[in-house]
C-alpha cells in the first residue's frame, strides 16, 4: 500500500486542473512546486484559488496546504461527496473553466451533484456554457451517464469583465461506465446554434445569424440558429454578444465552434456580421478536423474511456490538441494507462484532416463512494 499512496510531484502552474482532477479520481496525493515562482506576482491566481475551493466543496476530507507565497500546493484528495452546492467563480475566467472539471468528476460522487455556478458564462478563453451543454452532455450519455437529472441550465448570462451570469449543473452518479466504440463520425445532417446578446441591441443577434447563414447555407439547408436576447437582471453586468454553433452528424457526433465579442473596454469593437462569419468559418474548420468528439471534449472522452470497465474502448479523434497530449501523459502517471494511438490519413477516411484512432482498455474504475440503495 505504501507504493499506492506515493505522492506525485510537479513543478509549474500549467495544467493545474488536470492534475487536481486526476489526483481526486485516483486518490493519489499531489505536490506542485514553483507555481509562477519567477514572476513579479508569484503564486496561485485568484481563479486557481477559486478552483481549489470548488474541489474542496465537492469532496469530503481533502487536505489542502498552500505555503505563504502561494508557490507550493500540497493536495491529498478526499472522497467525492457531491450534493447541492453553490460556488462563485472568479470573473477572470469563465464558468466553463470550472465546469469542464466538474463534468469529469460529477458521475463519481457519493450523492448526485447539483451545483449553482455564478460568474462569466461566455468569454474568449474557455469553452462557454453553451458549447459544453451542446457537446459534453451528449458525450456523457454515450458512456451511460444519462437520465433527466443530467442538465446544464443557463439562468443568467454574464459577459466579461464583470460577469453576473448564473448556471445550474446537475448530474446523476454511476457505479460503472459503459465502454464505447465510436469510430465513424458519419455525415453532417444539421447545424444548430445560438446567437446571444446582452445589454446591447437585440438586432445584434439577428445580424450575426444572417451573416453566419450566408456561409453555411452553401453546404446544407437544415440550419437553425436561435436568438437569445436576455434583458434586465438575467443579462449580467457587462454588455456583449456572441455565437455558438454546433454541427450534428447522422451518427450523433457533435462538433462545435464559438466566438464572443471583445470585453467592454478591451480591444477594438467587433461587428456582429464579422463575428457571425468568423464563427461559421471556425465551425467549418472544426468539421475539417473532424473525429467523433470535437477538440474541446477530447480529454473528457479519453478520461471516461480510461475509467470504463475492463473492456476495449475506441474513439476516432481529429488532431490532438496540446492540452489533450499533456492529459494523456497525466493519465499515464496517475492511472498507469497507455492508449494505442493509430493515425489515419485523409485518404483512408475520405475526408478532412488527419485523424487518430485512440484505443484503450478501461481500468475497471468503480465508484466506491456511491451510496447503494
């Protein structure tokens, strides 16, 4: 058992979320040194501290030690507890930053998680709540995590810099996950999307929709982009607009793209027409990259495959993002699991860019903290 609880040690502030999430799931303690130790303002940033507090809320009995300068973090994971919670996210990163990690942890709680997150719902850095709702939830369903209690609901939108948005995320618990064989993305049958505007003219949303359609209508007729104009209290504290598009295939693959306007007082003003066109082009780029899971959710898919039953799971992905590559290295250190990676050239697949076929045998992770009724 001494070998099991060996503490993993890392240096630097990169990939903090990956390390904390995998440490919590594997039960292995973790020490991160030299967090921005060379910078003028050393140590953890406010959004990272907020993330650590969130991890502390969803677990029971975690030990977290941070030195005075905030440059060293020791984390000994407790049990994933869940339940009904609330958390105010730091406005310097969007809610998506926190939600991505919660999606990884939620199925393995003791009690089903229902959490209210407040902060920025859409920004230019992290995946927005809309994209995670459209892509990550269907992905969880493929692994057998479903039911009416699986939802992401947007009560209020909040744009940077001040935020003021609010969402509810609920997820049921599962004892084991199903293995998946997801290797044929299929042809695209429809495009859906949302154009949202807060604290600006509602016309902005319509202008984005028209310009996005001017590009996408050349490819297929079944396009529907909702306009979402929030007024009053539900529009947060800062003005802004943006768009999130998803392309769905006949086999249930969902690829997404999104763009948001520049935060108030930062950078040049963006025209809604330009934003709509650029978002449509980003979606086409994502379709070209292809695969059965879009680039935002690659690491979530790989994690759920790792934690599946002792059976073979396969998934076809587009080119791996740098974040995913680092995630594979972390999976190896925390769970001693290696993926078989085969590249598929565009000629074999008859479409888009290079693809990778990821294969692994799950570690048979069983949710020990789930209450058995």
